[in-house]
C-alpha cells in the first residue's frame, strides 16, 4: 500500500493558491493539499528537511514534497535528504496568477470592465515575457497593499484567482506540479496531517 505523504509550503497564501489550482483538477486533490500542508513560514528548506527526517524516522515509507519560490536565491538541495524539492522556474508562485481573465472572474467584474487588463499592461513586460516573468516581483505586485489592490480598491484573494483559472490558462509548471501532487498525495494513506506536530516543534 502506498505510504502517507506530507507537503511543505512557504506560507498560507501558497497553500491557498495550490488548493485553488488543485480544485480545478479534483475535489479530492484539493482536500489532500489542504490536509497535508505544513506551513514553513518562509523559504526554509533546512527546517522542512529536519522536520521530514524526524517524521520519516518514525514512519518508514513517508514521502515528502517541499514547494519553494525561486526568489533569486541559489540554495543547495543536497541538504534536503529524502525530501523531494520543487522550485518554481519563475521567482514567485504569484507569477503564475497574472492571468487577466482569471483575476477578473475572481473579482466578479463584468466582461466589459477593462481595468485589470490595463493595470497588467502597465506592470507586465511586453517583450520576452517568460524571461522577464522569471524575475518579476509578483509577490509585491499582487500583495494586499500592492499596485493592483490599490488601483482596484480591494485586495486580491489569490486562492480565488487560482480557482478561477481555466485549464488552458495554467502554465506548464503548474500543470506539471499538479500531476506530481496527484501522484504524491492521492495515495490511500496520504490523508494524515503532520501540521500539528510541526507547529509544536
């Protein structure tokens, strides 16, 4: 029988975004993301690896996946041990939410409202978009007090934006990670949450 699994994420917004994307794949996958997510409180691979090593020693066969922003930080993953590490090719997970239609649907704006399109045109690169998006500070752009929230008069619920994305709007990085999450988390025993033990450590 496949072993249980644990998913490490940097923060609650990352978990909400992953859960939103997963909901588009299946309700079961969304539940598994929510139930098995452990919040690291930042880009802390060492902390995740240490927690996973302790948990895996007590539960042979435990699988772990740690999802990290790239953040222009070069960090050796050799210290991760048996913990699998996924690092986004773009700087932040938020970079994959810069889809005008999804933001508009998440905000329940009428189709003729062109504010989101105009705002994104002001802040997103028009040439070499993928290479530029790899360096863009999307965390600031989509933040609660960022330029989009200020211009629209309200913060963006990023999990809702992720849920509003259609399959053809998902970047290949996101589609590939969802497939990996399905393989890791949707095993019969992969419903055990280790978050409580982690928060106490």
